[in-house]
C-alpha cells in the first residue's frame, strides 16, 4: 500500500493470518458447482446444455464417504488473501485479491468471504486473471455490508480446458470506514474443481488494519490577489491566493466563497488550483471573498475574509493644450492660431466635444468647432483658429475659449487668449499739409544723420 504523507502509519502487533487445510468441502454449493462444470463442459462438443451421462457417473457425489474416498491425494492447492496483511487509513479505498496457486490443472473455484463490517465496506467483486484465455461462467456473489459477508462467489471454465498457472481469482474493492481496528479477512467454504472433481485446498486468510492518520490540516490561505482593501480593480480580474499543505503527498482542494456582501456564499467547491475566475464583475462595486482549504483526509483550514473594490466605468477624458496671444495687431486685421484637443480617457471610449464659449470681442472662426467619437487611439487633433481684431486702437483684449465634453459637462478645458492693437505714434506738425509734412520729415531725417556724423 502506498504510504501517503510519509511516515504516518501505525505499527501493528503480530500476524493474525490463519492458514487452514480443507480436504472435503461439504456445502451444497460444492455439489452445484460440480454439476454446473459437467453440464457446461458438454457445450463445447455437443452444443446441448444436457449430457446423456448418468448422474451416477459423476465423480462428485453428495455421499460424504464417496467424497472422502475421492480426495485421497496428498497434494493440495493454495487459496490465499493477497496481500496477506495491509494497513489502510480511515476513509481510504483499497483492494483485496484472492490468489490461487494450484498443484494440478483446475477448472473452477467457489468461495465465501467474511470481514468486519464495522471497519470495512465492500464495494464490488470482479473476476481476476486466473482463467484468462478461457470462456468462463462467473458469478460475483452477493455483498452484505451489514453482516460483513460476500457469498456465492464462483467461476468456472465453459467447455473444454483447464488452467495450471496460478493467478488472481477475484479482486474485492473496499473502503475503510471511520473506525480503527483490525479486520480478519476470512475465506470459507472454498472449493476447487478439476476434471476429476474437488481437490484438497489449503486456505490462508488475511487481515486489514484500519488506522488513523497523523495528519496536519492545510496551510491557511494567504497572499490574496487582489490584496485586501485594494481599489480600482479591473472587472475581469482573476482571484488568486497561496495555499498548500504541510504533509507531503496530501491533495488540497479549495472552496471559494465570493459575493458583493459580507460573509459571501460558496460559489465554487473543490477547486484544484489556487486561482479562480469570478467572471465579469460590476463597475465600482465592493466584493468580499474567502477561501477554505481541504486535504484528502477532510481536514480543513479557513482563510480570513478579504475585500476589494472594482474600478469605475470607463470614461472619456477631454484634454486640451495651447494658448493664443497676439500683439501689435492692426484694428480690423485677421490673425491665426491653433490649439489641440484629445481624448485622454480609457481605451475604447468615445469623446463627443464642442467649443461651447469664446470671447465676444472680434469675429471668431474655428475649424473644426466640434467633433464626435474621438478615441484615445486617435491622439491629438488640431483646431485652427481665425479671429478678426476689433476696430479699436490702443486696446488689449483678453478672454477664454471653453471646450466641453458633450456627454459630461463637468469635463471641460480652457484656452487663454489675448489680443492687443498697437498704440498710435503722435504726428509732428499736425497742421501742415501732408505733402509738405513728408518733405519736412525727409529733411529732418537728413539733418539728424549729419548731426550724428559731426558728433562722431
């Protein structure tokens, strides 16, 4: 038996195996098996179920004296439990083989089997390889887990043939119950049939010791992801944690409790990995979760309750960049500029924007003045600006251009603007006609240059 968990088995005292020599089966089943063997043998040669041989010709008889006379040979065939002893843990599944080692060719086997029903639960009986290569008539018997017996188990070769090689007659699948102790595995009313009839049998019983496991529970689940109290968690985030067990070889599974309220319900039992997909979660929602770890011996450890909050729904985010400042602009002149607009929001969002306000002075033109479905992937777009300066001289005009997210008025940005017209220079000799004034200005300029040269 595999030693799970390493060095956890208990020792047991002594060997309770029981070996018995049985030379003359006297059960009615023995007679029936012998008759069945004779009748089925005829199928291979005659094709009929019945044979004309008189029943008196049979080597098998209900007369005990005749049976005793028949079984006068000294050789015996052994029937034993394999393995003869084994230790199993409470709750463990295991199997028991009934092994036949014959001293002469045989054609059939029958037996009954007893066990301690307070320690063992028999699950099934299947035919082994003893009669491999032959057609057989096999009956798995009747299991009674209240009395701890399996009765009327038999198998025999149909038609011609026999076997001389040893092998497993049956395999009994069992489960150890919750109680500890030793169960004797008792073979009784065992019969072996050859061409000549029943032969002597040596029966060796076995035993199973059911023991408790020196088992440690699994480690407490830890290292949650998302971490406890985390915010802005993506709605498709997987849950993961650290688990395991201190006992080498133990198998650990996890129960996942998850929901949007404290003390969440169980949503996924027996998870074999330390990761769980909760599906698509809701935006801006607080979720609670915890993990219970179980080992294969039903020991468990519950982790603490954790929580996290998912991020808000994805939104577009309007951002603008640029300033517009003009100086020395002649009244009524047209000036040009630009600024940029972009969607700096979440991937996959669409921004609808517009220029919602601008200064009342001057005449303004924007290209474009609004836009739809601007994506983050599109990057910055350039807004061309054209404004005609007011007619007023010696003025400085200031203001703002307001760009708004149509879907979210609270999302807006501002571009500062200013425009200044030049200050007019005073004209000399204002009452002299313009043509004369121009000539005088030329003379003044020449004299001014001469003056500078004299100084030099």
